[in-house]
C-alpha cells in the first residue's frame, strides 16, 4: 500500500506525489491531517480554514471516484503527527509515503520527525517538489549559492526554466471501483474542532473553478495587467492567490497556461504577459528564501541589523489600523475590505503595510500576524516577504527613505474614489475631488462621523527615516 499525504496541495492535476504514488499497480490511499491548535498557533484565518476544508470535501469525493480513499486524521499539533501517521501506516499496511515538500521550518521539522518514525517500521518516505516551478536550491548564483536579491534571481530562474522546461502531471486515472465519501459536514468531530463549515460564495472551491478563473484572466486581462493591476476598483488581477495558497492550482499550471495563451514564454518587460509572470517569479523567490533562511519563519528580519529598530507596539494605534479608523481613506477602505472579505488587493497590501510601519512605526510582525489571521490566501512566504519589503527589513526592500504617502497613493490608484466609497461608508456621498482628503469638506457639512488623520504623514515620514538612519551610527 502507498499513502499520499496532502497538505497545501489540494488538487489531482500536477501533483507530483500523487502521480508517483499511482505509478504501478499497488493500491493507493490518501491522508489529510487537520491540526486545529497548530493552525491557530500559526494564525491561520478561519476563512482560510473553511476554504481548505471545503476543498478537502471536493478532493475526497474526487479521489473516492478514482478508487482512492482519503483518510482524515485530527491531531492538535504537528508534534502528534509522527505517531498518528505511524499508527495509520501500520493499520493500512503502508510501505511507502509520498508527499510534496514543505518549505516552512515547523513543517520541515514535522516531516523530518515523520521520516524518522516511519523508518522504524520500514516505511520509506518520498518528498517531491509540488510548491514551486523550480525547487528551492535549483536556482543558484555563479558561485553555487542561493540568491538573496530578486532581479538576478529572476534572470537565473528564467534561464533555468528555458534550459530544463517542466512537466505538468496529469491527474491519475481510476484505479479501482469508486468508493463512498462522507461529507465533512456530517462528521461531528470536524465541526467540533473548527466550527461551522460555511463556504464563502465569493470563493467557490474546486480545480475547475481555479482553472476557470485563470482562463478568464488570461483571455481578458493579462495583456493589460501591467497597466491595470494597481487599481483596486478595476478587475485587473487574476484573483488566484487563494487557490495557489491552498494548492488547488499549481504555479506550473499558471506558467503553462500563460505560455499557451501567448504562444511563447515572455522573457522581458517588453513582452506582453511578462509582468504577471514576474509576479509568479516573486512568489518563487520568497519561497526559496524561506528555505535558505529558516529564521524568516521565526519572526526574524531578513536584514539582521534591523532587529535593533525601535518599533512601537502601541495597542491603540494598532487597533485603529486594524479596524480602518486611521483617518486616511485608502488605508481605511483597504482594512475594512480585508476584515469583511478576507482578501486585499496587492497594491493596497503595500499601502497599508507602509502606513503601519512607516507612519505609525509599529512593528511589522504585528501586521504580518494580523494579515495571516484574516487572509483567505494567507501564505507565510509571500506574507512575510511582502511585510518585510514594506517595512524596509527584507530582501529587495525599497530604500528606507522611500515611504509611501497614503494620500497620493489613493489619488493615483483610486482617482475617483470608487474603492474608497465602497468600503468607507461615511464617505459614500463625498464628491470625488474631496475623497482623498475629506476632512475640510466634512467640517463644512458639520459632520464628525469620520476620524481625523491619526498622524501627520510628513512628520511621521521624517521619524521613519531617522529610525533607519540611526542604524548607521
């Protein structure tokens, strides 16, 4: 018996571990481990938990149709996984375990412990690359080291991909008669562990849905992506991040579909489609960094010297940011959108992260944790990479003296205030000319229903620059 361990790779197509396990005639089973306490410790958003479990329901039914049973185990923490898997392997007569590699440090430690435990009962473990187009350690500098700077990484990544190509693994064929599948909603212990398993209608699950969104984006928006991706009121992005984070679609599938749509694989900014491909390469870069520098998984900065920065931990200021009460309309709209939907446009993620760290001078770790606790697409590598970039502590971080002005960012990327008026209801009736600096207009109307700016951006910017300059002394 072979056992496939599903984690953040909840799909049938382009699943290396599943494909390799299904080679040959041996029977195959699958496993997914629910770890409620560990998920809470990792700040996994409830909306993301529900999204993953909804996909597990779909995956379990599809595997059952292929004659592959999907077993569910509940362990509270990763520390319990080796014993639980050992027991299951013994019960099923498993001789080989297949799984796609994890990149986070806690998950890697768990997998090493599983390998050691299963070796004691002669179960061999096979770990494959299912999370990246090119696995961590494949893209190297001329001296054989992993990259710490994005632009040369991007060039080397493209070169390696052109030289090697990649394979999309098809979903396996049916192996036996179809099996029954008991929906998760009928399993009392799942509800008890995680609460109501409601599915957000804005985020339907399933590989078919992920591919549908990908194809619509490639047909309608990818050629204009470079011009439209920064405007939150425009449907200019792929909105695939939840599906990539849960592994419902793979990055290889995205690259292959882009190449098929264009008839070529773009190599530079001059070619249509490259800007979106470059976003996928950024995703790869942050994942490779997490393997290269395990301390990124431990709340440590990429640039060690920035650990000495005198960040604030002001709980009242942080709460105002979380709740969208800063007095800066684009920041407040973005945060209210996140709180209501579990998702935020990427340009807005940069704006609100810059505001928290460079205007309020609050530690990026608080923002990183808050995002993880709310985002349906919460992914440690991307989230940590983005927050450290914005805070000036990470790889390829903008120079410390470059600080986003939240007012001009709003004027540039939501010029008519459509996004702002959607989420900041106090400003729903304000004329567009005042929407980014509404306070004089509100005073003329005798209104006090929207907060005054909690900081003076010009003053806060100077303070942020002084913080970083102090490291040079």
